[in-house]
């Protein structure tokens, strides 16, 4: 695919990791990127990644990221040639796409008419039925009519919002007696998120798998597919782990599902990237669910196995009106898996956990891609989605990809908030996930088991925590310029620290002499070997190795993780210390830093 030059500037009408990801492709293509951000995200990564930025004044989402009139005006004022909506927010808003079309700004996505038709589950179902694509039994009508009409289909049933996605406006109901209240609640939720209260009932298929197909269309009926993705690991109807190819379907079923997706998208004369979603039963049947008229959160797994840049393809199609490649040009290689890291607490019903991330460190593993909204400690607002990052791995087999994903999750360090990393590792190590015998109810069925199976790490010895804190104070402080790692010396010969560890006040004396550094706690002396690299402290004492991560020691409280055990600490430094310094090219104990 050749680089494009006719589109010179693009407004990214989104935030977070998808805005960062779009900006990377724009930079690769030599296209100027414009970021937008609410006032509280003025220094966010997606803003720093862009060439230009605009702060969206306002007190809520409808005044900032959901204000399509303001966003289009910004694009015009800054002479942007196009707008990329990302996913979520306004990505499937036909009014936004229509306004872009009216004002002469390219919308990098489908036409507004296509969004109206295919972004609505009911009209998309009607088109699928006309084309002979299987759909599940359903009933439609006003909310007050649905409980009576539900008698025409077997229970349990799924209540679905006609508009939007992301699991909003959805309920599974097994008891007809509670259907009326559930329909009303789903309708209210649908209106709150999508400004459309329309809901309908669909037969619920137990023990089903969620299979989706990535397509690209040129808007004239020419469509290619980039294979399928398995997205059955979900909580609250939102995906957690996605992979491609699916371990659940045969080559014959794969060919039929992909053909159905291409047939539907071609009939709709779909333009840009889109996803056709299906439910698949163990007896080999599949049923059309809906179409997402945007790029998906999980698009990186498809990029990994095909080598395609889907954002680049979207830009190419929007600019030229042609597909960037033919179906014969597309081939897949290996296995790719994505795990979504959320700021949430699985033990508390996946309750969101916004707040300040005091320490953030991504893994560095070959064959791994991280798409993240962060690159340093940051505040997570409760106003936005709880997604922090996506870990994507690619290898020649599913077994090897899972090994790589395990390594990545185990080395992804986030301190300061609750997150789901250990839960994700529990999922990918569960026997049913490993052997592929899982369905969309996996999380509902096994969450309690997974949470209780995670063995908590043992608390580290108090002297190890103390030594880590003091080394961190000298070498990892972001504010104490006298204690930078590049100076490679301990600035004082003798210091005394008062620390608070495990809710106890501890006094530690530190002496650095020709024999190295010695710590003394409650009269007990010890001299660990140590080194520091990549903001990580490595300590060895008593024949045991410890890996220590530590947030900014000048902040309060201090977050630490020692061999997987997380804790908060605090201290007041040097109540007494001599002024004599030890200097040189080596660190304490002769360790190069």
C-alpha cells in the first residue's frame, strides 16, 4: 500500500488508546494529526502524540467528546481534510457523519446512510434475512408490548437495544415474570447512551460462541474479509479476550461465516472497515447478530495475523474510494491473542476502579504489542471507559501465543488502583480456555473459581522493603535532583530513615563504606547485593532474589511491589546524617547502575 499525500491533516475525534493508535498511523503516512481533549486530559498521551491539539471546554461528555457540531467546526477551522472517529463516542453516529459530509470533511468510515441502516440491529437483521443469512427468532414492538409478544419465542430471551453497542441496553431474562421491568430498564439505558429507547427481544442461545468477521468495503459493493475473531470471553456483554483465528470453528464453517459477512457488507455497499458479528453453536450453526460500522477495539489481532494496517486501509478507502488490496492478496499467519487490561475489580462484580495510577510499567516481550492510553503515572477519570491497555501477542501456534501472553501479563506492572491483570492470567490458564471448550458464559460461570484460585503472593521481609525504599529514594526520585541515577553515588556517608512499613514505624540506619552498603534495622545488620535498571530494583539477600517496583518516592503514599506483593509505605528521611559524601563512577556495593 502506497503512502497517501492528498489527505494532509486529520482530526482524531476520540481519546485514549485508539486516538494514540490512529496518530501512529497518521505519523507513518506523513499526515498531520489533530488531537482533541477535555480540560482534564490536556496532557494525556493521545494529546502528546499528536501534531496539534485543541482543548474541548465543557463540563460533561456532551459538551466535549460527544459534541459533533463543535468537532466538525474545529476540523473546518484547522483546515482538516478528514475526521477519524475511532470507536465508541461518535463513531456510529449518523448525524456526525452526515454533518461531515455536508461540510466537505471526509469521514473516515461508512456513509451516514450506511450507519443508519447497518448500525441499527433491526434494519441490519432485516437485510440479513432477505439475503438468506440465518438469524435468531425475535420479536419487536413497543416496550409495553414486548412481554406479551415474548410468548412467541422460547425463554430465556435477550433484550437488546436497537442502536449502539458495547453491551449497553442488554439483559438476559429467564423468568417471564420479571421481563416487563427488565425491558423498561433496558429501554431507559438505551436512551441514556444512544438517545434511542428502542429495544427488541431475541432468542437467547446458551453455550454459544461469539465469532466476528473483519471486512473492508469500498462503498461500491466490493468487499474483502480479513478472517474471523473469537470473542467469546466477555463480562457484562463486553469482550475481555479476543483471538484469531478462532480455535472453535472448522475451515468449512470459517469459509461459510466469512462468505456470509462479505455478502451482507456487499449488499449494503459498505465503505471502510466494519465487523459482522455472529453467534455460533456447537452443532455448527451460526446466526447473524449485528454489524459494527466502525473499527473495533480488537482490530490488532487481525492486523497481527494478516500484516495489514486497518487504520491505513480506512484512510486509503476514504481518500481514493478503492480497496487497498484484493482477497487474494490477504493471507494469515500464526495465532494472535489480545487481552484487555481494565481499571476494575473482578472480585467486586467488575466495579470500575478509577483513580491515580502511581506506577506504570509495560512489559518488554518479543512478539508483543501494547496499545495503551498511558505511558507514565496518570489519573484515570470515572467519566471515561475503564480500559487502560491492550496486550496483543502473536506466535506460530496458540500454545506459544498463550505462553507469550502469560509472560506479558505477569510483567505488566500497574500500582495504585485495582485492575484485572491477575484475573486475565487466571482465564488464559483455565483448562476450558486452553482446550477451547468455552462459551460466552465463561466469565459468569468461572469468575468466582478464578478469583479464589489466584494464590496471593507472600509478604516480603521487612528488611527487603526497607532496602528497596531507601535505594528508591536515592536513585528513583523524580524531584530530588541531587539523587539522580546518573551521578552514581550515595550523597551521604551515613543516614537514618524513619519508615512506615506494614503499619509499623521502623527506624533504619544506612552506612556506605568501602565494603559496600549496610542496612541496620532494630539492631540487625544486613548487606544485600543490588542493582537498578529500567526503573526496577533488584535485591538479593539470604540467597533469595527480589524484584522491587516503586512509585515516585517523593510522593505520598509510596506504592511498591515486591515479588508480586503490593503495598503502600511512607517515610520521613534523615533525622540525622553526616555530611561526608561517597562519590565515584560506581554505585553502592560496586554495582554499575
